[in-house]
């Protein structure tokens, strides 16, 4: 079976490698090529750089790469020339139209890091963390006309510790997804015919915007902690002291239901764990902080440069 793999960010790289491993093991799987987003300008100097999947594919050897700006007729012609049987997609970042989907006689499957139908859409990992879920998982589903609504071929469930960030949990998911993909292909025909419709009420998550990181100190310490973890590494969570933007990079609730002694957003003290900030319900301990355009610091180094920080009122706007 010839597979075209569609993916762009780092979370998809282990799944690409899993397909190559299956090919080397004589499983009957062949990687026909990869479909990924075009190179984009990144970093301070704006140099053109490939996606993480493209860079990995280049490092792994002579793998045909397609990087169309649009999935138009020209792109479909390029794909058809590879004679793929199946498309495997993981965080590719574009919508597949019906004419594109028709190029794959064995269909199209998608790896989605949530327990569908919960958290359909583009940002399931931050959404799971924001919701403070106790359990989540990975589904491999058939692509359907409605977003993330396809039948489930295989899934894995696992617990959450409550301390995950989007960054750390994406690493975990990337390797779990690769293992699950290999398991699927060990018995693909059987699992394909036994795919099950999604059960339960659907929920949705959308693309994150930079302004979503603004901290509302009237929320509880637990809610703000979840936001900080969900928005690491992007868009990050921030607040203001006057005109100055302050990023809170790492934090933890100290006392979830401490009596409110100061207005929410007030820096009420420093203890052996970090900077104590009053919230609408409880105290949040800030452990790593960063003024905009300056380097990130642990709380001790930060406080050494901010001797009068206790008593500061942090706000949701400049």
C-alpha cells in the first residue's frame, strides 16, 4: 500500500518515521511521499525555513516532498503522479476538498489528539489542558465531510497529571500517535472494516489568537494556571504593569481557596516557591517570568531585579 503522508509541525515527525519503519520491516507499506506546507520565514532574520516534517524528511533521505501553496489542480496532478493508495494526515494544516480526497482509492485517515467527538478542530491539546480534563487520548479517524466527524479506526486513552503544558504534552502525544499508527497498520484491513461511529456530544476548538494569552486575574488560580500551561509555548500568557507587558511562563496554584486579602492581580508576597499573586479565587505562585523583549528568568533572579515588586498591581490592560 502506497501512502502519502501529510503533516507540518514537529508533533507529526514520529508518525512519519513510523511509516518508514513499517516500510523497512517489509510490511507492504511504501511511503510514496510527503505533503507539507511551503517553507516560511521564521526567526529574527526572517530566513526561509522548511516545516519540521520537511526538515525531518530531508534528513531521513530521498523522500519526495510536495509543498503546494494551494491544493489546486496543479497540486492534485503532482499527488496523482505518486500513485498513492492512502493519505495519512497529522496536523497538515489545510482542508482537503472532495476532488483532492478522490485521489486516494483506500481513503484518507487523520490522527487527532483528543477523544473524539470532544475537541474537534485545530487546537485540541490546549483545549484539553484549559478544560482541566482528567483523561484524554488519540483517535485515528476516517476523514469525513464534517470537521473531525469521521468513524474511529483505533484510539488510545490515557490519564493526565494536571501539570502538562501544550509543549510537553505535544511531545508525549507525538510518540503515542506513532505507536498507535503502527498498531493500526499491523491489522489495517480488519480495523478499516470495523471502524466505529463517534459517540456522544461533539465539542469544538478553534485556532488560538495572540490576545487569548491575556490573563484575567479575576479568574481562579486554578483557571489561570491551566491557561498558562495551555498557552505554552504559544501564545504565552501575559499581564501588564503599567505600560510594561509581563509574561508569566510557569506557575502553580498555592492555595486554591485562600481568602481574598488584596484586589485580584496584586503581588502579595514572595515565598520559597515563587511570587505570590492574588487571583479571584486563591493565590497563584509565579515561578518563571519575562518582561517583553527581555530574557526569561526564574522567580529568584526576577525578584533580584525587581526589589519593589511586592505590592505591584498587575492588570489586564496597559
